[in-house]
C-alpha cells in the first residue's frame, strides 16, 4: 500500500508538471501570435532610394525629379544640334521647329509641317519630360531618346534626310568638327550625334509645378478648386491611366474603352491604328501610349489626331470614350484647374 501511495503521488506531480508545460507553451504561442499581429516581422531594408525622386506614398502621381546630371559639354552640343536646321535635307526644319521650347515643347498645330512645307500625319507630342516616358512616339515604336531621333531625321515628310548626309554636313563645319572631337574621341558620327541630342533632351525636365509643391507638403500651392479637381481626377478614374511621375506615358491604352471613338470618323488613316501598325496584332488596334499630362495646358490641340482643340474638349472626350461618363460644366472646370497646376518650370523659369 505504501508503494502504491508513493506511485500515486509521483503520478500526480508528473501530471502537474505536464499541465504547467502545456500552459507555458500556450503562453509562448500566444506571445508569438500577438507579436506577429502588432509588431510585424522585420524585413530586409530596401536599397537606398534615389534622392532626386520624392516618394508620395499612396498618391498615384509623384513629383518630377530634379535636373539629371549630364555632361555639360554634350548638353551644349546637343542644344546646338536641336536648333540646327541643317539636320533637315533642305535646311529649313530643326527639332525645335516641331518642339518649340517656348510653347510647351510643341508647335501647337494639328499636324506638324516638315521639309518643303509638307504636312505630317500625326500630332507632335511634347519633348519636355520625354525622357521619363517608358516608350517614345504615340505608337511606342522607340525604346529611348536615341532610337527616337532616327524617326524625324529620316522621315521623308519631317526632315527628309539621311544619316550619311547629316554626318557629312556637320563634319564640314569647323565648329562642329572641333566640338565633337573635344567631347568624343571618334568625332562626328551617327552615334555621337544621337548621344549629344539625347543628353540635351534629358535636361528638358520641368519640375516645381504647383502640384509638385502641393505633393511635397505646400498646402497653399493649389487653389481649393484645383484640389477639388485632383480629387475628381482620382474619383472618376482618370488616374487609372494617368499616373506616375509624368502623369501618363507609362502604359498603352485603347482609345475608346467605353465607346467606339472611331465609329463616327469615316476618314480614318493608318496612324489611327496605333500599336497595331507596329505589332500587327489585332488586339493592339487603336491602342496608343497614354499621353503624359505634364504641362498639358500649354500643348493644344490634343489627341494623336489633334481633334480636341481645347483642354476642355479633351477632358470631355476622355470622360466619354474612356470613362463612359458625361461631365457637368462644374466638373470640367475643376479638372481643367487641376491640369493647369501641372505646368512646371524650365531652368527655373515658369513655362507659359
């Protein structure tokens, strides 16, 4: 009996220990769960952010970065080339002819004029902030600025030239000959002409718009009606395509999502097919690179065909065909006010 009592006492102690262990395990698991709930697990730190780019959290638009660092000699050379009409076959058209820096980086024509007064087939997009677009041209056929330069120089309607002729012309100029040699060991060449032009065009950024200052915390940078316009811009869905640092220019989209934009336009031309002309895929028909909206108030007319004469016209067209809604005059005015707040500065001077 004595041995049996001892056994029972030992069994009771072991049971108490087991209960204690289970209780401790439950407490430990509870602490771990609470820790995961209220203090999320630490993650590896991200790479150091680019100090030139402001992060805006949940906002769909980011402020423009500061001026990129470029070789000032290349920039000066590229600026000279950008304004030199000798890049065209008849010496009448320069890059600046269609991309006037004093007019928002465009010529404000429905379609630009090229050599021998020929009319182009599409509305010229702005050159300002073009380095921030994911692709160049309305149909996105160029991957970067250097590739884009091939288009206008060799297009028979725009500059109508050839690269061998361009190089020959520039190499015969003593100033160009000396400047290219000072910057590039190979002197004047196709690659170096493109590189210099692209270096200059990368400096064509327009930061410090009122909206940029608003995003950075200056609540007085916008008028109350412009703030209302921005809220409306987000609420009705404009920001689904027009977002990011350039307020667009970072995706393709179909023109006529909610309603066939081209149904009432019997005089369609090949440029109306957009990406289809590049890929040949039916699903790309009527798709275009979403136009960036930076400085948009300065760049009428609008759309790839220049069919929207005013900013208000463009707002109504986009609302109808892309969003499936008819806007009130109050809404159009508020959206116009917001879009005007996207006009920035070039080299410290406000664009007009």
